[in-house]
C-alpha cells in the first residue's frame, strides 16, 4: 500500500497533522497509532472521556508503562505516563490549557528558528481555540476547535478555591486570565473540557475529518522504523514487519517514541547506533539528547473531606521564585482532595503541587535494544542542575507559607504527610526532595529544531529532518526549549504551524 503521507502517532500533534493534510482531497493520508482507536465519543472508555481527573489505573488505561532510569542524588526511577490510544497524551491528560510566555517562543526564534517568535505563534493559538470566557479579548479566539474555559468559584472545590484566595492574600497578584500574554499571578485555571468531557485532539481535530475518503486511521499499528532509500523516505515498517509506502512520513510519536523510531531507523549518533549494531543512515548527534521535562514535588496534607466530587484541577498560581520580574519558574496549585490510604473518615488527602516550569537540567532518551517492543532508556535528568533543587525547595517553602495564611488555617488542614513538617531546616528539606520528584508530564526536546546538526539540531525550523528528504518530525520532541506551561496547547499550536507549511508546499 502506498500513500501520499503517513503520519506516525495519533497524539496531540498527529491528530492535527492528519486532519489538516487530509483537507486536500487529492492527498491520501494514513494515520498510524500503536494504541486502540475509539472512533466515536460514545465508544470512549470512561477514563478517557472524563477530563476532570487523570486515569487512575495505568494498567488498564492506555498507557505505555514507561519508567525512567534512576537519576543522580537519590532521584528514583519514576513512572512516565504517555497516552497509547488515538488522541495520545491529549486523551489522558489533566486538561490544563495554558500557552506559555512570549519569552518561550521568542527564545525558539532567537535560536535560529524563523517563524516561531511569539508574534508569529499568537495568531495560531487564537485560531486553535474558542475561549468561552474571554471572547472579547484580542489575544483570544472565538471559532477554533479547542474549547477553553475556567471553572467559576461556584464550581470550584473548597480546597482549590481557598488555596487561590490564600495565595492572593499571601501576595500573589490576582488575575482573571492565565493566557493573557505575559501575566503572572493567581487565578482560575483554563481547561479544555466541555462538561466533564476531555476535549482531546481526537475529538477537536480528528473527529471532524474522519468522514473523508482520503483519510485512513489505523489503530493497533505500532511502527518499528522509517524506511530510507538513497537519502529519501520511502515509507514505514510496522512492528509486524508490514511495509507501508509514502512520499512523506510525518513522525508524531512524541518526545520519547519519536527519537526511538529514528534511532531504530539508523538516524542518530553513530557511536550509539554502532553500539547496538545498527548501521548509520544519517549521523545526527542530537537524536534523543536534550530531553527536558518539568519535574514536580508535592506537599501532601490531610484536609476535610469534600462531599461533592469536583474536577481535580481548578486554580493555578504562577510564580517567579527569585522575586524578579518576567516569566515564572514555578507553578503552584492544589490537587484533590482524594480518598487515599493515608486518610480516613472525614479527612481526605490534598496534594499541593510545586511544578518546575523552567528547568535547567537536561536528560536523554536512548535505545536499549533494536527490538521495538523493548522499552527505551529514559533519563529525564531531574535535578542534574543544582539550581532546580533550589527552586523546588523555595516552592515548598512558598506552599507552606500559603498554608500558613489565616484563610487556609481556617480550613482545619491537618498534618503535613509529605515531605513532613519535621523537615523545617532547609538542608533537611533539600536532602529529602530528590526522592520525591515526579514528572509533571511535559517531556520535550529530543529531536530539537535548529540550524546546525553538529550542534544537536535534528530538524530545521519547518520540522524537516536534516539530511533526509521526505521526513518531517512534528511533536513535542522538536521544541528546542520547554515552554513555561503544560505542553498540550503548545503542541497543538506547533502541529498547526507545521501543517500550514506542509500544505503550502504540497
Ligand atoms: C498524564 C498526563 C497528564 C498531562 N496533563 C497535561 C495537561 O493537563 N495539560 C497539558 O497541556 N499537557 C498535559 N500533558 C502533556 C500533553 O498532553 C503532551 O505534551 C502532548 O499530548 C504531547 O503531544 P505529542 O503529540 O507530542 O505526543 P502524544 O500526544 O503522546 O502522542 C504520541 C502518539 O504516538 C503514539 N506512538 C508512539 N510510538 C508509536 C509507534 N512506534 N507507532 C505508532 N504510534 C506510536 C502514541 O501511542 C501516542 O498516541 C499531560 C501528559 C500526560 C501523559
């Protein structure tokens, strides 16, 4: 079988690419996904449909089961959830709908990636969304596929609402719209749910395109590698050995799997490939390097049980921990309350999260084997750079300061279950934090865009792989640096932008 375009991976980016490229009725598009496809909303499993919480059981919930390698300084091996279903991680995520800061995108452009500055991408963010609260603001869109809204105080849990009020009392500037360019402070969290429905890319982008005769969506079709002949892609080979031909292959398998596919195809650092007996097709030292993820730690406390189940994520504080002006480096928010083994009766557990959104540490993804069913070696590099530990510790201190405001004390919050109130000395807290680091779920950067392959660039500013024709990478892996935001909206924006360039050229 041969197609004009094969898109590998039906996640946030892949759904956008398949939908946009198939708008041209003469372009035969095949979208391949390792996980299952649920073609209608009615057939979605409950935890994929329910966007008010993360799927709780990874074994049944369309996950790749990835785990990191242990890090330095006591950072343990941690689970690294990734969606394995049409919709990808957008089908299992927390539905935070944040864009990031102008500085994030201006830095992409300053690194040589023309067309990615904030003034270029703002309009794409606008066209992506229908903001249901702020249609009148010029930086918002009113007709895009992704609905974005904020829970009003009447819908918020007592915990989320009181945390927000306490943060504002503690000096964090109140704000109404976290997506207003450049604002930092405390306000309701923008989310992409409608009612309780998680508006994944499978719904917002793929669903309207499904009826097109020139678009085929194939689930349960894991890709082993890209086939390259004489410097040009010819198609892809599935794990089953089946070969599928295409003029253009768009790799959208995500920040872990996209470098995995490239490495199995002989595209990557020659030394690493040789160590596994893989012949080099193109020596690209940057494949799998430059992994950046937002790490987090949580301050867990016992709180009064809430009788009504509310969405888990409702309010957000962005904060610059050095007290300076400019974009934030931390997210602070309340999550829960939940019933857990640590709380009983009229008490539940709340997690007060410190998310590090401007990490200095870098990790990497490597092949453990040429067998595509063997999990990758993933080292997120959490806390490799000491400054990251400092900022997380400062964030924990800030959470404790907010907990100590009168408004939160009036909630009768109980003991600190973790890291533990006994850790009052800065040195003790810092010693404990590495073992508590987890992912905030936003890996990027492993096939980064840039101009110089010898300097680690894997694709150019349009996503085209350096050194091979007919191969584009379009997903979080090509972000050269990490936005100071949860990465779903930034990925949708990135995919829309690359789809625009591809359709202009074909
Ligand atoms: C638990 C969790 C919570 C999150 N919460 C939020 C949030 O609240 N807000 C936010 O903005 N972001 C959130 N994120 C991050 C966000 O969802 C991701 O950054 C974004 O979805 C990544 O898009 P992507 O297209 O790069 O990859 P993905 O959406 O992960 O898509 C990759 C797709 O490729 C498929 N695939 C992989 N390998 C192969 C292969 N070999 N062959 C075929 N198919 C393959 C995968 O199964 C998957 O469907 C969360 C992520 C997770 C996992």
